[in-house]
């Protein structure tokens, strides 16, 4: 499984979000690769990622719950990767530089740069856009043992990308209001909402999906 989110350059962002991202920039992150847990460096070594309706971007490792949840839930044999791809290449490389500086011991608290980066980010807006999105790629064997690959893309224009993380909470709240029972206790919400349930929300915000 290979997942990448790609925020629009002009999308709203906050100091707290940047501080959270910078907190693991250059820090070790456990990733399921080659069938076992291995340490990788957050935001280091960006690689090209292709999208259906956006130009290719450089994407680098993010520390998100998906990295821990997906290997067991989906019985992934080989690897699960989650990247983020900033629209302006200079920004992506800046995070890679910060990651390198921390891993070499030249920088101990990258999160202290959050306010500076938040203040300077709009300077790069002329080189970006309001278009963001994501891609999910999976490969493996089907029920007949044949090799299979699939990709799902989501494109969100007009800086609407930040609406996406709120959608699951909205859909679950509607289910509760309609009297549907949900599992009791603390647990991940993975699998509680089918992808088709998001279609009206995507349409409401003019978001487009592609499958291949």
C-alpha cells in the first residue's frame, strides 16, 4: 500500500499543524517494509509521486496512524508507505534539509521553526495553486493468485482539501442521529464508513475521483 496526500500551496494552514509536522521531521519513524518493522526518517529522501489530475510532486514520509493500523488490518505482506507531497518543490526540499540537519545533530527542535515557516509560506503562493488531492495505490494478488494493481485518486480544487478530514466525523454523526448503532469503546474508525458514502460530500465540494 502506497498513500500520498498532496495539499494545495494556498490551502489554509496553522502554526500548530506545522509544529506537529516538524516534530518528527528528521526523527525515526517505524514503517512496515519488506515484511517487518523498520526505522525510516520523517520527511527525508523525497521521491516523485504521480497523480491523475495534478503534476507529479516530490513526496516524503509522514508519521501518521495509518502506518501502524493498515499492516495488520489489511494483512499487508510487504509494505505500507504514507507520504506528503507539497506543491512547491522548494518547500519539499526545505523539509528534507531540515530532516537532514536534525538527523546529523545540527538541529534539535525543528518545531521551533513553525512560526517562521508559517509566516514565510505565502511568499511561495505564486508558484503554487489551490489544487490538492491524494492517491492510494495497492498491489498484490487477487483471489486467483494473479498479480493485481489498483490506484484511487482524489482531486480537491479551490483550497477545499482541508474539508476532507472532517467528512468522516460528519458522516458518523449523521449515522448516530439516524439511530444507527456504532461499536462501543475506544477504537479506530477504519472500516466503519464505505467509500460510497463519501460520494455526496465529494460532489458538494466539487471534488473528483479517478480509479485505475
